[in-house]
């Protein structure tokens, strides 16, 4: 059987004092350290979750910004193509206008040259008429002979042409 003596009660008392001392000195600080560590880990997990959410938000913002930049780039390219097309069309129109001006200038030049040729031809006709008149005066023909020579000269000239030029 168990003997209950004073050492037994002293040992129980020592054990209780040891438990109280260990609880005060070791157990509470260890629990406190564990609690602080648990709080730090929870805070780190929360911070990591917040950072992940922020990274996802930033990624979405960058994706949206990239999509906007692509849209803007496409608009710029479309505008550049439109301007190039307009400039090309304007260049074609300017070339057409220049060709028309060149045609008109050539037509005007031809008309001036034609008028000059007609004037020269008229001068030659006058010279020929004077030469014919000189022949008439030299022969001193009768009036009927003079009229016949002049009529013959005029008949040789086409009524609508002086040489190859139309009047």
C-alpha cells in the first residue's frame, strides 16, 4: 500500500511549485511566442493574398492598357493609310490637272502657229496677187482678159482654204 508521509506531500508541493514556475516562466512565453508567430504567419498570408490580388488587378490594368494601345495603334495606322490614300488621290488629281493644262497650252500653241501660218499664207497670197496684177499690167490686156486672169486665179484658190489651212 501507499505510504503517505511528509516527503510525499513535499514532493507534491514541489511539483505544484515547479508547474507554477514553469507555467509563468516557460509556458506563457512559449505560448506568447507561438501566438506572435501565428499572427505573423497569418499577416504574411494576408499580405500575400493582398499582393496577389493587387498583382492580378495590375495585370488586368496592363492588359486593358495594352488593348487600348493596340486600338490606338490601329487607329493611327488606319489614319495613316487614309492620309496616304488621300495624298495619292490628290497627287493623281494634280497630275491630271497638269496634263490638262499642258494639253490646253499645246492647243493654244498650235492655234498661235496656225494663225501665224495663215498670216504668212495671206502675205504670200498678196504677193502672188501683186505678181498676177503685175503680169496683167505688163501684158496690158483688155478688161475682159484681166477679168479672166483674176477669175482664173481666184478659182484656183479653194473658197474655204488658203493653202492647207482653213479660214
